[in-house]
């Protein structure tokens, strides 16, 4: 492809993306293809001769679009908001066009320094003090793995430089809410702790970790000659957006010298609103924190913000220094390759920078307030309607509901609510996530797509009632 | 930003990217800014009010470009090829525009199925058998970490479900070439093995792992009641593109039941040429393999191809199954979130697919052959020139050279060659990597940027001689 062809196809795709987004509401939210449908459209092998991309828009419409579940659809209420604003798309375009590797400062100083600047903007936006230093990672899963490895190395006196976890030292133990995201257990297992050394701590009626249960578990483990190592507190659980009480947990961590990691993957963005910050009171006393601007703030995936208080420890754990990576500026700059697991790095700060320039902090705050209001509206309607229940406090934008039919036992209610979710999702006009809370099958409505206004939430509520009534 | 503004700015940026690439040769390859220069251009905080991106091209030219080291420059000879073809840029544009999350099949079936199809194309292109299954990961560093965790779990009988590495079992040991990439040691440390349980194995005169030294180390560790667990063989080391003898290493791994992981990060792409495949003979007997199409094949970073022979083991190690991630299709489809560390996934297969359609397999092969020929030409010129040495076999596209001045001792030669690298890199007309091999300071010339023709290699060689002669 030469420059002229790139210009031609690039313009066509830019126009197509705009049209796609403008007409999103006409499409079914969830893809309706069957397993294997898309793969069957592609040849079994790469073409030997160049085929070219001459009709790239037709190619995308024909072979890709049918297999797309539209996360930017204004009636996308599943999982979590996963926005990708127009400004963010332009940032990704520049990132791909430059094609630089920001692994070391020297390999593109702008990639490092714009990331430093913009992550500091975001730090201020969510109300964190200047004691925190940020770095972009791909996902909260990866960042939490990194945090639990840092905790492991601090507790063990950098055992990785000696016998690692394979010493005779007292086993290290990790604590987390029983409602923590699955990635927390996954991270602890990948870090080598072992499931026998994980402690899911019971939650209260609002699904938040009970600090007295945490304290008791730690004391119990000490009595068993185990070595309590780290607590992962969740700010906004996946199922119900419950907030673990960070201040009380921090008290316990300080008393017992445990690493405190805060997983605020989705909810962190809400902290742009001062009125939300009491939800994570005590966060300043954590050792590490991750939240995903790529969920609710506006820039597209993947852009996870990892903040830590002791970057030198992070670098000791993650850093390498082979001859072929040394540069003249080492020692006076940040080489972000030493701040996480991967070596190579895209220039992801561009899309966050573009997004914040485009909408401003006020724009982010206004959109988050809109989503919170929509969630409160829906929760109010559900609570006021016979046969419907809101089954968890609505702290932010996630509303967990279910429909109850008198005379149905629990298995029948499960099937009934699963059936509602299937009808909604296959109906194409909205997409939500069935889940299970406290053994009860629920319908989880996550509000926060950039284009979701009150109108779409109202339509969802109308359709839920209609489906349930059938 | 509305759709009209997105169209306007998108067109402008597409045009700008084409102009940028067309005029690359006029720019200094390595950025010449000083630490802090770029950061000083950005305000200390995000704007409260929307600023907009109305003059986005001017913004990029002013605040970004001075801080860019141009990896697509035809005179980029540093590190490794990091290509990002026009077709790949378009794929990334569509990926960002769609903004989908391919974590589960249902969350965008096309993301999963096009990835399955295209990674199978790539498998065939590099001559691997159908016994291999591929998945895209971000980097070889991350993939190797995953491989060493899979190895750990197979050797320990899935200890992560019990006491992890914190049992009383015999410590697991990992073996790798003394010339393995720094990410191999990093991965083993992050996986918890501990440095005391890593064995850098000595290399032969061509810098390849000596299998008899590997066998002796394993036998020695067994005698010490340690548990040999995994070998990482490198196909194409970072410094000198040395190839560990995989067949001989596989014999040893089979005899001792060790996991064999092959790190072919840069060199894997060369296997599109049948004539290169003897270099990794025995690769079919490995358990896992990673190589980076994002280096030399054409699609932009990050697109690392991880192939394994037992995906079910991978899923056992990496999988989770919380209620909120279950879908109707589980069991009949691949949910790639269970194939690696992150949960979320971009639609990265698009850019690889677009690239392969655009150039065809013949196009990839022709470009790789061009680069190999350019490397052989340079090595021949260097070897034939008094005062210059080629210090390692040139298996592929990396040429390690140094300039020797009679009468200079080793420290002086080091300074002399470092000075050559500084003059080349600061001169702006080329960019290469100083490194150290066998204690000797070298100049490492990596050829493989998409736009690098013989002309730029000749110019580099002319300039190297001129600088050395000063």
C-alpha cells in the first residue's frame, strides 16, 4: 500500500467509523452470529499473493460487523462501560501512525513524558495526593498481579533475588473480599501464593468486606505461623459496586505491616466527583491502586492507570538492565519498561491526552453525574414497582435487580430471570449481564456508555417490564 | 467532538500520517530533546473546560514530534525492527473505532474468530504443524511469564490450587541460555522461582546454548534434590541472533520431563522462509513458543503470537469462571480471556489480517529475504575492511560489529566504539544500538525496518567508516 492508497482508505474508514457510530442505535446490541459463522468467512490460509484492501469498508461490513457486539451502543448495559471517544480514536490513530516503542525514555521521549504528565493530570482529577506516581498498564488484572508480586517481594525481603517463594520461610497470605473480582484470585495464584494461602473475607449486607473478619483472619494466620502479606480492597465490586471500607482496612494493614492494594477498576473514574470520594476514604494509605480510565472515563481500551507510592520498589521488582537496553539518559529519566511486566510499550497516553483536551475535566464530571443520575432513576423505578427488587445498594452506575413472581421457588426464579436476560439480549434492543449475588440470579444493569441518555434507560425499563409480564 | 469534527480531524490525521512517513528520511532518527523538554510543554493539570482538538496536526507537530524517535525511519538500525505498515495502521483504526472488548466470544465473536483464523494463517506461514494453537498476547515478556507459570503448574501438579510455590516440595528450577533475553530472567523471578533456582547455561562460540552444559546442570540439580522444571530456548538471541539447538535441548527435556519454551521473539518471522527453518529444527517438540509479528512481520505493536500444544492446560492455569462472565456459549467457543493474564482484549487480529491481505505471504517473504541480503552485504563489507570486525555469525538481519584501532587497550576500545555509536545516533542520519558481547563493546546493526533498502545500509556503512576515521 502506498501513501495515496493509505490516504484513500484512511478517509473511507474515518467516514465509516463516524457513520457506524451515528447509526449504532439501529443495530442489535449483541451479535447474533453462531459459533463458527465468522471464521467460516475467512480462507483457511493466508493468500500467497497480495489481495489488497481496496474495498476495506465492504470487507469490514461483510466479515466483521455481523460478529460485533457493540460496546459503544447507547443501549449497552452489560459488564462495564467501555468507552472509546472520538478523540480517543484519533489518539490511537496517531499512536499507530507513529508506530513508536516507548519502552525506554530515549526510544521516544514524548511517549514517556506525555504519559507522566497526563497520568499526573488524572491523579489530580480523582483527588489523589502528589505522593502517588502513575504508569499506564494494559488491564487491572495485570496491574493487580504486579501489585501482589511487589507485596510478595516487600514481605519477603526481595526473595526473588534468592530462593523466591521456594524457601522455607513462613508462607505468605493474601486477603481480599469474597466479592473481589476474579482477577484478584487469578493474580494471587499466578504470583505463586497458592489457593490455600488466599483468604476471601466475608462481606456485610452491603457486600463490603467486614474489617473485623479481616482482622480475625490475620490473627488466626499468625497463630498458625503463616505470614500475612497483602490485602486487596475493592472500591466498587464488579457485581454490585460495593466499596470495602479502606480506612478500617488500612488501620489493620498498618498494624500488621501488610501491603494494601486498591482495585478501583471501574469505580475509580467516579472519584472525579468530590461527592464520591468518601466512598474510598483512606485510599491515601494504600501502597498501590489501579483504576481503568478505559472503562468509564472516555479513552478506549487498553489504558489502565496504576498508581504506587514507592516506584523505586516497583523498579527493583520489575527492572532489568541488560547491555542492549542501556541508554545515556538512564538515571535521570523514567524508563517505563521497568515499571511493569511487558518490555515494549505503545504510546497509549496520546488517547487519554486527546480525550481530556477534547472534553475537559468539566466534561468528564458532567458525564459521570449524568450516569449516576440515570442509575438512581432506574433504581427508584424498580423499587417502586411491584414484583421488582433492587438487590444491592446503588453506589454508582450499576443497578442489580430481579423480578420476583409469587409462587415461584428459587430455581424457578433463577430460570425466570435468566429467561428475561436472554430475551432482552437476543431481542437486540439492549444488552445486560445476568449474574448471581448471594445465590440469587439477578439482572445487572451497568450504565455508562458515552451515548447512553435517560431515554435509553427508560426504554430498557419499559422492555424489562414487558418481557417479565409475558 | 461530533461526527463531523471527527471526520474532519480524522482526514487531517490520515493525511498527516502519510506525509510523516513520506518525509521520514528528512528527520533525525533519534529524538534530540533533553529530559523534561516535552513535559514542560504540557500544563500541570488537565483543563477544566474543553479545549478541543481543532488544530490537532499542529499540536502533534509541536508537542509530540520533537520527542519522537522514529522507529519507521528507513535508517532505524537500533534494537529490533518494529514495523507498523499502512494496512496495520488501518486495522488499528478500525479496532479503535469499533471499541469492542473481545474478552469472551460473546462480547464480539468476530474478535475471537478472526484471531483464531489469522493466527492459524501465521502458524502455517512459519511452518508449524496443526498441533499448535495460537493466541495473541501483548509482548514476548508477558507470554514467557505465562509459559513459565504453565511450566510451574505442570511440574507441581497444579500447586496453585493448593499451596502454590509455598509448599515443602523440592524447589523447581529453570534453565536458559546465558544469552537469553532479560525478559526470561524477569519472567522466572516474577513467577516466584527465585534467582537461586535459575541456571544461565553457558554458550558456545556462536553464542548458542551448549546442550551438554544444560544436561550437566540438570543432573547436578537432581543430585541436590532440586526439581528441574523448564528450559527456555532462544531462537535468535537479542544481542547476536544466536540459535539455541532446539532438537538437542528437546532430547534433554523429554528425558527429564521438562517444559520447553521457545523464545523466538524477533527471529520467528524469519521462519516464513523455508530456508531459515533449520535454525529452529526441533521446535515441534516444544511445549510453548512465542514470537512477535509486531517486530519484523509488518503489523504494529502490540501483537505477540503465543502458540501452545495444550491449550487446556493453559486454560486450567489462567481460567476463571465467575458468574458475571458466564455466557451461553461457554464450552463450545474459545473465551480468550482465559488464555492469558489480562481479562480485557482489544481486537488486535484486525491489523494482522489487514496486513496479510495487503501484502500476501509472498510479500512478507520477499521483504524478509531483502533484509537478510542487506545484512549479508553489510557483514561482507565489514569483514573485508581493515580495522573492522564482525563479532558474531550473521544468522539473520542483525550484524554485530566493532572498530578496532591498533594500540588501544580494551577500555579504550570500549570508549572508542561507544563514541562511534554516540556520533552516529546524535548525528541523526541513523540510529543503532551499542551493546556488549563477551565483554567487548560492540555496535549492533539491526536491519528490518519496512522502508530500509540497500541504499540506507550503504549510507550507514559509509558513515560508520567516516566517523571511525575521525
